[in-house]
């Protein structure tokens, strides 16, 4: 098995190369004939889309507010289920849930690293 530091160093080198290629790509796009004007059109369309969405949301009124509350509650519940799953796992128990159709689900764990400051 490879050393974690060796893998991390390879990952960092990979990211560095991606960054260089991404910069070259953006430079090449900037030199493409139609790209700048297409980008401007896209920006205008995105702004128009935001305006339409805003108008529609205000017309929905309380129903849209209910949607936003449900979305926030779903986020809270996802955090809660993660906490309970980790606690259950730490107790040495199996973690699984079932939906209304009796389909079983098992958790997927992801580990990421962040810089210590």
C-alpha cells in the first residue's frame, strides 16, 4: 500500500497541472473569435433568467416561502442524519435505512483534507 503522503503529493502535482492547462484553455478561449460576444449574450440571458425567477417567486408568495423553509429543513435533517450515522458507526453498529418502497440504503463516507492554520 502506498504512503498517504506520497499519494497526497501526487494529488497536489495533478492539481497544479490542471491549473496550468485550465489557464491555457482560458487564454485560448479569449483568442477565439466568437467567444467574447457569446459570453456577453450568456451574461445577459442569465440576468434575464434571474429577473423572471424573481418575479415568479414573488407571485407565488407564501408557497415559495414554504418551499424555502422546506429546503432549509432538509439541510438540517441531512446534517442530523449524518451525525446519527457517525455516532451509530462509532458504537460499532451497522448503519442502514430503508425508503417507503423497502429499498435499503447504506451510507457513503467521504474524507477530505483541509489546511490547518
